[in-house]
């Protein structure tokens, strides 16, 4: 019986992935963000000179190498080089980031990166405490309103912190954002992370702040817990306030860096 249920679930996942790819293919000429099946939300910040990176990580650099019309060859040609740390801007943390032997970016199953998004809204708590972390009571309340968090889902934490992007002092919650010991911003707690991966069997988590650990964390327990369970993390998620609590199909595809501990990621929310 269990094997039959597993097979049905895997088939349902496959059908949803195929449907998502078909929807994306149909968006080739779409610029409005609205398509017949619903709404498309881009949950990714652009990479440029304003992109925020974790303190002391190499920032995004983009340099034009060729740019203009070739009078001798008769055509336009443009090309550029870019470089940056794996961990900055809207990006994915692979399990190996904090777990020895964990999956690297290229080893994460694409199917786990395309799943239902669950949004937990803690903006009211954050308004009175910028260091607030998600508690079990918050999860219990959410489930009392929306039902049990499904396995293989991606749990996103809406703190409202995205309103501070891309201002370093406000986003990192410190007048000295280059000093990681002085940061203040909300995120997950270790207790909530352990519950989600151990008891709800989710695939990954995401947040609209700089880290899945709060700014005052110095040993990054949420990263460690997630990595030990081979879960991935999405950080600096944009436009999270446009995503409903349930019902959104999330697609988060990172740059496929072999052995990578993290990578820039394009996140799309498909709302029926």
C-alpha cells in the first residue's frame, strides 16, 4: 500500500513539473507577468553594483569587455565578464554550505526545487522585535488556519524585511553592516527549522532577509540543521509579500556550479 501511495505521489510531482515547464514555455512573449493560467511573480533581485552580500564576501562585479558596432565587420557585438561570491543577492545555499558531505548545488534534485510554496507571515511579531525568530507556536497557528504543511514543500518566511533592500544599514540592521557581530534582522529559529525538516519533511526554506539564521546568530544553527537533512535555503527572496499563504507553485533554479556551496538563483512564483 505504501509503495502505491509513493508511486502516486511521485507521478503527481512529475505531472506538476511538466505543467510548470509548459507554462514557462508559454510565457516566451509575456511581459506583463500575467498569463492565462494565473500570475507570475519574479522573486529575484537583479544583480548589479547595489546587490547586497554577506559581510566580507566578494561583491558582484560586472565589466564590459566588448560593447558596440564593429565598423570593419558590420555588426553589433556586446560581451562582459562577471564575478562574485556564491552567497549574495537572491541565492541558494546548498547543504554542503554547513554540512560536511552534504549535497552541492549541482547535486540537488531539480524536482525538489519546484514545489508548493508555504508562506508564514510574522510581520506583526517583527514590527515590535527586529530580532524575532519563527517559533513553533507560529507554525501551529498557521496550520490551524491552513492545514498541515505538506511534505516536499518549500517554506518561505515573510518578515517584511524586503522593504529595506538594497540599503545596507537598514537591511543588515546595523550602522556597521560590514561587521557581522552587529547585525539585527529576523529569521528562522533552530527549533522551528528542526521541526520543519524532521516532522514536516520539507525540501527547503527561504526568507526575505540576508540569512535563514537571525542577525544575532553567531553559530548558524539553522544552516547546520538544514544541511544535516540535505535541505536547501533561499536567501534575500524578493517580492515575498506578493505570494499567498498557500497555493503558489515555486520554481527556484540556481546556477549549476559543480561542487558549489551556493549560487545565484532565479525564483519564480506561479499563482493560479
